[in-house]
């Protein structure tokens, strides 16, 4: 079967938390998955993921996020653990350090220009 995933930007969920929870329930009643989009290393520790009950989270990769993970910043790492690394999509991956960041967190889902380039014909050897 096909899985439908609907995303909501973090800023929109924070602007109307009750509406976000209604939206989440509405999606679940239809067997859709709820993805919270637009998370950063600065916003991660501020979100109560258990209350939101998200299915997936898109975290924006950045050099700042990479540095936070590599220096083992407890807030960042704990927030990713709370979400569950298997439900995290690291987005805006435009640097090979994104894979190092993801590996350190246990993340295996990536999105971004680097991934797009790796999937172009003739790039298979590079991606290995």
C-alpha cells in the first residue's frame, strides 16, 4: 500500500498548538502520517514531541547542527532520541558532513541537493 505523509511547518504548529493537535488527529483518522517540518538545532530542545505525537520530523542540516552533534550537545542528541532517529529526515543536505551527522545520531533518511546529485546517472561510484 501507499503511505500519505502530510507536513506542517514548525512555525505554524507553534502559532496554533490546538490547531496543530486537531490537524494531527484529523490526519490519523484518515491513516495519514504527520510530519513536523523545519526543525533546527536551536528549535529541537524547545519542542515537546511526545505531546505533538508526530510520525516523522524533518530537521534542517547545517554546519551549526553538525557541530552541535559532533561535540555531543546533550539537548540536541536527547531531542533526536525523543523523536526516534528512525523517524527523522535530515534535510537540506548539501555537504558530505550531513552523513557524518546522521550516522552519529542513528538517522538513515536524508534529503537535499547532495542526495539528488548522488542519484544522477553516472554518480553511482561516487555515492558508494
